C-alpha cells in the first residue's frame, strides 16, 4: 500500500484496488483507522481520538487531491501536517 504522507508518527496510505467507499488508511503505532474520502469520518478502526483529529485536520487540507488519486489511480506524496 503506497505511503501518501507521514506526520507526528501517523502514516497515511492509499490502496487503489481497495473496496468502496473511497477511503484511506491511517496507521499510528499498533492502531489503524479507515477514513471515508467524502465525509472524512473514520469508518473503521481504533485510532486514538487525538490521532484521529490530526488525520482529519490533514485530510481536510488535501481532500481534493486524495479524491483525485483514488479516481485516477495515480499515486503521489502529499505534504505532512505542520
């Protein structure tokens, strides 16, 4: 699964052949969360609340780019949350 970004110990990954709805994966230590690209809500996983908020903050900045990657199936890195 390609790594899209990394910040504050959180790794964001996207897998083009994955199941609907369009989503990305966030990994923080042993925790993981799947986030819907349309709503940015966590639809599955056990990511801690603080990490989840950081992921949503980051994804809100790059939601358009994430959707384009999913639709076009073209991977590229995105900047971290700073």
